[in-house]
């Protein structure tokens, strides 16, 4: 289908996760997101109070970017972020557990975060590029289904920080097929052009994580 600027904007989490980002940077990004017609702003947990300034829903990342945090820490971090105003949580799984085939451990940590924030939207970052590089299609599908079993609302491709890469049409297609419309699919990581954004949406993504949102949208005018 043909995607308009407004349609794409309404599916964007305008994102700022650079470690050096200041409070002023986050306020500016939140205001820009609102001006662009984005759906939400995605920031680090400590920046949630600043991101609220734009008036849009705020998503906070948890266990970011390595995922190598204890489940209790991820749950606590999510709880604090929601307490400070986050409406959505994007949590990183323990990638090593998934690579080792311990899907039960992945399911358990997602369930722990879900239990901690029962009313917030929960997105699960699966590092799809790394999973596809280190394992196979089956593992990615199993992780997505574990996220569904644990009560997640979305599966999300990537942190954007892993050297294996970010979102791909292949991964989004596999993930969308795995959750069958029961969960959303957020494509994030390395999406820098309108063509890439539209390709992800056509493949089944229902949300986009973009840091260069304005450039992507301007190419859709």
C-alpha cells in the first residue's frame, strides 16, 4: 500500500537513547515528536520526566542495551519508569539465554517485567539480527512466541546498539508471522530512509523506532 507522511508518523516512536543525551536534548526531542505527529517518544528511564514535556506517550527502555541484567532489576527499572510517567516499556531480553536455547529463561524474565507493570504497554526487544546471525529462524520465532506467552504487547527487533545490526524485512516478516496479529511488531534499529520504513511496515511492522524521524517523514511529502 501507499503510506502517507501522516500515517507513518502516527506509528513512530521518536527515539533518543544516546548515553550523552542531556535533559535539554530530551525535551527538544519530545517537542519535535509532537510537532511531527509521532505516536510516542522513546528514551532512557532516567529521562522519562523530561520526555513527558512533549505531551506524547513515553516509552522507556529497560535492561538496555545488553539485556544482561537480573530479571528483578529489569522489573524494578520498569516499575520506576512507569512511576515517573512512562506508558510503555521496551525491555531487552537476555540474548545469551536465547542463543543457548533456554527459551524458558527468556519467557520467565519477560513474565517478571509483565507482572511488575500490569497496566503499561510491554515491548520485548529480541535483537533479531543477532538471533538470525547466531542461531536460526526457529529461535527467533520461539522467542517471539515466548514473549506472547509471557503477556507482552509487542515484539521489537533491536536495540540499535548490537554490532549484528538492526531491523530487517526478513526479521519483521518472521516476527509478524510468529505473533499472527495478536501482538504488535516494532521495527527499530538502522531505519534511516522512507523506503526502509515503508518496507518494514509492508512486512508487518505496526510501530517504528526512529531517531531520524524528520528525514524519513520529509521524504514522504
